[in-house]
C-alpha cells in the first residue's frame, strides 16, 4: 500500500516556487496590452500586469490595501463597480463561481465574502442584461468609451503545493474590435513588467 502524497504550503515568494512565479509573470506579460491578473482561493489579487491600471485609477485607496480582493474591487461602489455597465451580470457571474468553489472547499473566508458582497437582490433576478448565445461580456465605461471583455481562467496542472493549487490567472480579452483598439492605442502600450506579489 502506498501513502497519500504530501502537500506543502509555501508563500508565493518562496524560492521553491520561483519557477511557478516566473511562469505566472510570463503569462501576465505575454497577455499585454490586455489586462490579466492572478488571485488566490479567496480572490485576493497576488499579481497583475500593467494593463489593469485603468481599472484601478479611481478606486478608493482603502480597497487597495493588501490583501486586495478582486470581488470587492468589482462590486464595491468605492471600487471599479461604477465603471461596470452591466453590474448585475458581473455580480451573477461572481456568485455562480463562488458558489461552485464553496461546494468544493467550504472555505469560511470565501463564505464571508459571498455573504458580504453577493446577497441576492432584485437586480440579479431578471437574468443577464446582455443578450448573447456565446459569452456574457463584462462591459466597462473607460475613457468615455464602452469596452467589452470576456475572460479565461488558467490554473496549474498537478500542483503539489497548496498555494499553487489555489492560484488562478484570469486573462481578459476584447469582445470586439472597438474594445481591442482601446487597449492597443500607443498611449496604453509599454506597460512594463508585472507588479509584484501582494503581501
């Protein structure tokens, strides 16, 4: 009879995780000029590329103190929620994803986040406000323009460290040519290296 594999849990800046950290940095950097970020099991942001900066420009500094939480940034009126045109859709997506996570993890911190920010309200009851048979985009008002984005999630395969098992990279893609043009304009180019790990 064999033994179950031993899982470690190291901080993301641990030397043993350097290869994984570099891989995340490369994914984030390669995705520019479009936004991408990495977050942990409780949706706390651990790394971003520079293309996310327009999202955070008018965020209350209080929400940018570590740990910086993606759900709170997206739904709190002090975050970038005022930029989200279809906020009910975004809230419904967050609720669905967190509900699925809770079914697997029963994480108390995640449950508290759901209770704080994702209580059912009448705005969500009507279903998606954007008609689509493919993807429901997140629609943002940035620089006086509507920017439509959809996202993909990347995770590590066969991780043996709990930290890596719980890190996900969310990459946002333009849903139309006009949205792509917003991020591809020269004044938004040259974002530089990804930001560091949040404490």
